[in-house]
């Protein structure tokens, strides 16, 4: 059963470029930089390393990364907005290399943030990692969602329902949907060779979101903070592989 090994090798290469892009950006994501500059740096880095930025060609998004600040849940569009002390921001990078996709995002804290933001970010990261750590053949999609939901709800946070993880390979978003909430022992069983993202969006308040007039930016309806992390993973014979791990150990702030 090694027919997916070639696919995994391609996922590894794309995943590594996406995570190296975030590693590179880390030095720049500081107070005073605007999100357009982050976008530009990511675009150049991915191009210089033999890849393409997937969002550029995706349904008219046209920028290279998503930059989601504070109460923005996801799909924030880079702009001339300057990062300020106390902001939290998610940067989501998707690189295409040799037709395969690597999709990953991390949170960044600008300057001094409140303990409230820090706790939300920690819980969001932990919920993603808890879900990844249970992965092996036979685990069900409901188990993944349940792991995330029970962990964050215990802390009084909520799981966004309107966006989910997704299958990914030589297609950006493919079945199945990976919900970040759910019931144990329900849904599809994962199997060796399967590749998908886990990317929980966790809100400090209620889970409801709305989309702004730009057609992309998703924000929390109650204007509370939202955090997200994302990894692209693959299921192996007896566990999992993370394709988008940081080579620099930049897992969660402080970096
Ligand atoms: N990277 C996002 C995801 O995790 C998708 C972004 S699509 C875009 O699936 F067009 F908004 F960039
Ligand atoms: Co994704
Ligand atoms: Co993404």
C-alpha cells in the first residue's frame, strides 16, 4: 500500500513552501507594517521558490494571502491597514508547487496583546493540535470535530460553523469537508493516503459570522475576537504526517 507515497512527496514540497513563507514573514509581522506589504513579501517569496500563491487565482480573491485581524474570522483581504500594538492577525498562505497545494495559517500578536487574546490564541492552537494527534486510520471525521469543540467550549469559546477544513491535493478545496465541531464516532472514517486541512476558527463570543460588502471578509457578528490556525495533514498506515510544520518551530506566538 504505497501508491500514495508520490502524492505525499508532492504534498510535502508544497506544504514546506507554505510553512517556510510564514517562517519568513514572521520577522516582518510587527507594528508599522501594512497587510499589503505582507501580501507582497509572500507573493515574491513563493514565486522565487518555484511556486504560485493559490488565492491569487481563486474566485477573484486576487491577493496572495489572507490577513484576518482581530474580529475578522477568515478571508481578510490585504490592504493599506497598518498593524498596531495589540492587534492579533491570522496570515493564511496557500502555495502551489508542481500542481499540489500546501495550506497553512498562524496567528501573530503585534506588540503587547491582552491576556484575553493570548488565551484565545493558545486554545485555538491547542484545539487544532489535539485533533491532529488523534489521527490514524479508522478515526472518524466526527471525532476530529468533537476534539476541537469540546476543548474550546470548555473554555467558553465557540467554533465557527460557516467555514471548515477541506480535502486538498492537486485541487485547493476538495471533498470531504472537515467540520471543526461534531459528535464522536460519527461520519466518514479516515484512511491511509487521505490529505486534508484542519483549520479551526474559534471565537471569543458567539459563533455567528457575517460577510462584509467586499464579498470575502468574514467577521464575528458580535464583534468579538476570532483566532485560527491551519495545517495540511496526511493519513499514514498508522498515524499522520503534518506537511506544513514550521522548520523553525514557529508553532504559536510568541515566535
Ligand atoms: N486558505 C484558505 C483556506 O484555508 C482559503 C482562502 S481562499 C481565498 O481554505 F481566496 F480567500 F484566499
Ligand atoms: Co484551508
Ligand atoms: Co488556508
